[in-house]
């Protein structure tokens, strides 16, 4: 492998995708006007904006990253006149299904060819138990989904698979139910929904692995700043961590403890990562992240860690390819049904570049350090995180690594390529 360049500088990544989605959804249901700054202006989040507009909520873009939202109240939405298109956004269709299941009208929601292959039964089944009527392809498993909602009842639901999207859909539907809704998680997942709904006046409680929401009459409007997305920051954290001599600062990043699993792994691999200027903003922990590259060593990532780094597994595979020794990731079967089969995609791309790796049904192993073959175009499979991960690997290794389809990056990080290319060694 050619000598890896070191990277130094300061960057600011776009707003957190998960929080941006939820801020639009929940503010539109509030009892007054809301302001959201730092919004992620990307294809996925704009699908949620379009959905709420189609349901009668006034959402105005003051600038690409600032929204003014006129809340219509929990029961002020209206029946959409056309099919709702969620594009590639799993958050829009899954959490959106929880909202639509509570409305006393008919809705149809679909997505692009990639989204129409993603499983929806895990959210359809509990919403049906609550009283909604939902139809989908292949036995109600895949979009498009036709939803006739209203008159929901409270349930207790044990999720078979850890999913923040499904949990959020059920908690949102629970605001409209006739009695409390309790969701039990097999493993803890990100809690942005709980934090935001609680801040807006909803009654939520947690007991062990179970979260309960009470029916609500009103949500308070919000004035919030969305922090930088740690999943977007992770690409640059790995870039710097894998190159000895690097020192990179990423400003104003959300460091919710349910989202920092990748940081914990990189620290175990040998990177020095510090949080500075720590504070709470609108109920979410925020910090500046400083990473110093010291070279990495392989580690084992256990199943119980995966929910806290599920979106970062592809870029952690890149770290593993540049590290000394073997890295093993288990308990990540959920990655088989993301925007792509991320396990299969990463194994195929890394193998094509000369990295020693292999698949498990629920994960993969990677042996490093590897000499990266240049001049090869990797396949993104229309998945933004696969595309960005392979571009970072090429940059970190100082090799010419191409990606066949990078348009998908715009779903979450439109300025990614310019930011990556702007970092010089």
C-alpha cells in the first residue's frame, strides 16, 4: 500500500438526518408555529417535508437549512389527493406509516425501486393490531402501502428486531390511541423520538427495555437547532483515524449516547477521539469531535453494539481494511435489508479492491492492512453509505477508487464529495 496521507483541518457536517425527519413530522402536528434550523437539506428529509405538505401542514423553507412549520394539531391533517412518494427514505415510509395509521382517511405511500424492496411487515403488523387497515405487496410485506387509519387502540408490543424507525412509528401512533402503547426493544436504539416528543409535552416513560406513551391532545411547537449528523461525521472520523499524524475537528455534532457506537469502536481500534465544548441543545447532547490518527488495529464488534452503530458499519469496514489484524462484526443481519444488502455490497467491493474479507449471515470479517488496487469502479447499489465508504477508502489509501453511482449520496449528504476532495494531506 502506498503511504497514507495525513489529514488536518476543521469541518462542519450537515444536520442530523434522524432528527431532521422527526422535527418536521412532529412540528407539523404541534399546536402552533415552529422553527427548525440546521435542517438537513437532502433528498430523504425533503421527502418527509413533501409528505407533511401533502397532508395539509404548511412547511416553508426560509433557506435550505431553515424551516418554518405551521402546526395543524394532532387532528388537523387532511387526506392527501395523490400517492405519497417516500423516494429512498425508509424513515419517511416507516415513521410516516405510524402517523397515517392514526388518521381517519385513506393514504397510499410508496417509494423508489430500492425502497419497494425493503420489508415493512415489522411495522405493518403492530399497526394492524392497533386497529389500522394496511395493505401492501406480497402479503402486506412490501410497498406500496395502502393505509386506512383511525380509531386506534393501545397495545403492548415486543419488537422482534431492534429498530428505531418501528419504535418511533408505534410511539407516534400511540399519541392517537385510546390507551397507552408500550414498546419493548430487544436492544436499545436511538431515542430521538422519545426526547423530542417529551420536550413537546407528550407523556412518555421508560421502564427497563420498555417505553410507554400515553394518548395526547396536543404537542407544543418547537424552536430547535439540529446538530450535525454523527453518521455523516463518521466518514471523516475514519479517514483521519486511519492515517497516523492526522488531526481533524468536526464541529457541532450530535453525540447522543445511542449514536456514538462507532466512536467507541474507533477508540478500541487505537484512534484518539475527544469530545470538546460539550453541551445540551434542545435536549440532545452536542460536542466538537477531535480525532487524531495513530494507526488502527482490528477488533471484534459484538451484536449488542450494533444498534448504536448500524449506519456506520460500512465505514467501519473501511477502517478495518486499513487496520492491522482482523475485525469481525456479528449481529448485523439488519444490514441485509437496508438501502442495499450492505454486508454483501461491502464484501464484494472490498474483495474487488484486494481486501481479504468474508461474509457471515449476520455480519462479516475483514483482515488488514490491505494494499488497495486502484483503477477499479466499485458498485454502490444505489446506497449512499456504500458509495461514501468506498470514496473514503480511496482517499485514505491514496488510491484511485471509483464508484459507479454516486447520485445516491444526495439522499443524505449532498456536499460530501466536495468536502472529501477539499481535505488535503
